[in-house]
């Protein structure tokens, strides 16, 4: 997968998170979670773009770690939303799967870059 393709996947993921948040119920708990997930679910896109223009491999890894943390948090909130039935699981599962897949890609990129730095 190219850098541009991954940027597009992150942007699409962010857009899907925003649309999901806009469809959540207006309960107190849903609003609290919506505020968290809209932040954590959209920042990986911006942080990945920042990583792509980093000045060094060390800076690249640090930015990817931020992406990893935000994606992991987003996956967590998606699981909470599914387990509390705030939205139908069948609607959220593809988004959850994409979050986990993006997380896996980022973790592999971190490991590969760290290995390259240490060799």
C-alpha cells in the first residue's frame, strides 16, 4: 500500500467516524463518548499526514506512536458503543475492523522503522 493510499484510508476512516457520531443518540453517555471518539477517530488522519513529512526516522516513529495510541482508543470506544447498543453492531463492525486493520499496519510500520534505526 502506498503512502497516498494509506492517507486516503485514514481520511475515509475519519469521515466515517464523524458520520457515525452524528447518528448517535443524544443521551448524556452517548454525547460524552461521541466527544471522545470524534477526537480520537479523526486525529490519526492528521497525525499520519504529519508523520509522512517528518524530518527524521525517529520523528516518524514518534508520530506513528501517536497514531497508534489514537487508533487504539478509537477501537476501544467503538467496542463500548457496540457493547452498550448505542448503535447497531452490524453497522459498527466494518468500522471497528478497519480501525483494527489500520492499527495493525501502523504497529508493523513502527516495528519496521525501529528495526531499521537499530541496524
